[in-house]
């Protein structure tokens, strides 16, 4: 994506989530300037940390003692709880020259767990303050450290590349020399030589899919940028597969809540679902009941009706999963449901014996 698109994506992520975006791009493309502009556009204060120039003490503070207790002074750059909303920009993250500096900042760039605050050693960051990272790609062109998989897995990688039209608009707004503008309009290939393709080899993980879920629930991105954004979290192959699958779903699979609460309305849809959609419904139902197995009488009847609508093999598989949930097993074993459930339970008992 270009710088204008990057600023749009940053604004969405920084204002609507606690995730940590990481801007990846070659030298001179405008990463730092774009981050600063994005901060100003969303009305945030801006603090820059040049990690290539910092040591651990610059991050965690200097230790001091009060009686028998050791404390660490708060760094001068740290945004106070009562300060205006601030974006802390960890610039040149992979230029940190000391391994312990990189290890110290690891905790800070990690998004906070639910109900917790972002931390750096003994210091906690107020939730209104956010963090953004920028790096040069580790493609052999730069003197940078290799970032390990665990650190990459905690950030949303945003790849930024040279785009003449984007630069031309910026040059016009900033009133660059007319001769320079006109020359580059004639020879846009001389704006910057493209470097190696930007690819941090991201891979799908449980944490990565949780970040994708957070972005889809909280943010609104242009359709032409979604693949790039998700590829920066779960990798290109997984992102392509996910978006292709999403676009192919003309009808969404019936959810567990619809089965339990609105069975009459979704009966026909369930019976006509393709196998892959039916599998989604089954998995959602099992997970939902594992979390909350307490059912009203109407929900019991809807659950049993759903089980009865399934083909024999799917019925056995679902009942086998549900009887592992004690409260649900009690429901399925009621005599009034024998006509639908008994055969499946008898088959499961024979398999167990």
C-alpha cells in the first residue's frame, strides 16, 4: 500500500483497537513522516523512540532504592496518565543494537491482555495511549536485527511501498520545487528504485486469527486493502484463502444461537446447508454449549430438533461431542427425546465398551 493508504489503516487501528501496527518499508518511502501525519490527523500527541540509539535504561528507567525496596524511575518520554492521548512510535525497532534493548521493548509492543494495561517493566501505560512500530525490511539491504517469530506474531505488519501518485500529491501540498516535480512526472521511475518484495513471512497462529477477528469487528478498511492487512498478520496464503472463502459464502452458516433461539426460522436453511457450512454450525454449537451449557426448555427442544434434522453420521458425531458436556448430557438422556437421541447414545456406548 502507499503512504496515504497506510495512514488510513493506522488511523483505524490506533483509534479503534489496542493492537500494535508495525509499518514495514524501504528507506525514504515516508514511514516516519506518515506515522507523524496520521497522529496529527487523529488528534494524538506524538512521541518518538529511536531504538537504535537507546539502551535498556532509557526504556525501563534508572533503578533507585527506598529503604529495602528497589524501584525504577519513569523515563522522561513516558506519557503520564493525565497527558493528552499519545502515540508512542517505536522507530527503527530492528536497529536496536543490543539484544537486551530488543528484549526490553518486547513487552511494550505486545498488545495488552484483556482487562490489563500495556506495560514496560514496572511502568503501566494508560489505555488511551497507543503504540506503533516501524522497521526496514530484513532483506540484506540494511543493518538490522532479525525479529523472532514471537515478536512478529504480536504485531500487525503493514507493508508500505513507493507510489508516484501519492508522492506527487504530497509534493504539491508541500510546495516542492516545480522543476523537481515536473522532472519526476516525466521520469517517475527515478523516484525510488523498488527494493526486494516486502514479506516478513508471517504465519497463521491462534493469536494472529484473534487479531484478524478484532480488526474485522472494530475497523472498516477499503476492500482493496483487506488482503494486504490480513496478510500482514496470518501470511499471504492464509489471507487469500480466508477472503476467498468469505466472498464465496453467499449465505452465512446458521449460528448456534439461531439454532437454540430461532429454530423455526432457520429450519429450512439448516436442512439445505452445504457440508462445509453445516460443519461450522456444528462446531459453533459445541463451543457455545461448552461455554454455557444451561438451556431453557425451549432451547432443549430446539437442540434436539436440530440433531434430528441431521444425517445419521453427523447426528452421531454431534451427540458424541455433546454428551461430554455433563449438563447437556443430562438433557439428551431424557426419556422424551429417546426417539431422536437413543440410537446415537446406544451406538456411542457400544463403541466405548
